[in-house]
């Protein structure tokens, strides 16, 4: 059973690898776009974590300031109670002062750690954003190269392949034949119209000669 599951897993992995290689071979820009989208998602996740860390730092800061303020307040009250001879109030205020002081110290330590972590996280987040921007620019460069390569490929296909040139040559040849037939038709019509006009002129001239011959005979 274990061997069967292992074989099935290997087949699935091999199929996924083949599909990935197929996509990479036939459409590398699409694969690059998918990878960039994943990087954008990861960068967005880090951005949200950075915001949460900043919010946590602000919360630690508020708690630290509050604990420090209350510690100072209880310290002052303890001094007043001591001067007034209020032993019970002095003990209560002193105990409160001790608790708030310890809390403030612990909060201050945590605040320092959170601030340091936030600074490191901000640095890494900025690096991610710069790398993502560089990848976008690199993608634009690759897209430009791809466009030029595809354009040159199409140009070469048009220039070298008869599958493009033959139809155009045939169309031009048809137009040339049509123009030749049209020119012949026009020339033929012009020739006929010229012949008819010439014949009409000759008939008139010959008619005039006949009339002149008749007049001379009568005289």
C-alpha cells in the first residue's frame, strides 16, 4: 500500500513538473507574472505584520507610560502617608509603587525588544519592496525584448515565407491583368471611334468631289 501511494505521489509530482516546464517553455512571461503576483502577496503579508508590530509597540508604550505614571503617583502618596504617620496607607502605597515599578521595568524591556524587532522588520520590508520593484522593472525589460523578438519573427516570416508573399503576388497579378484588359478595351473603343470619324470625313470629301464633277460635266 505504501509503495502504491509513493508511486501515485511520484506520478503527480512528475505531471506537475511537466506542466510547469510546458508553461515555462511556451509562455515564460505569464509564468513570470504569476511569480510576481506571489511575491506581491508575500510582501503584502509582511506589510500587515509590520503594521501589527507597530501597533503592538504603541500599545507597549502606552502601558509603560501608564505604569510609570502610577508608580510615581504611589511613590508620592507613600511619602505623604509616611510623613503623616499613616502606616497602613504607607504600606499600601509602597506595595503599589513596587508593583507598578516592576511592571514598568518589564514593559520597558519588552518595549525595547518590540522596537528593535520592528526596526529589523521595517528594514526587511523595505528590502522586499525594493526587490519587488526591481523585478517589475526587469519584467518590463523582458516584455520589451519579447515584443521585439516576436515582431522580428513575424517580419522574417512575412519576408521569407511564400505563404505570405504568394497571396499578395496573386492579387497584384490579378489587378495587372484587369488593368491590361481595361486598357485594351479603351484603346479598342478609341480606335473604333477614330475610324468612324475618319470614314465620315472621307465620305463627306468624296461627296463633295462628286458634286463638283457633276457641275463640271454640265458646263
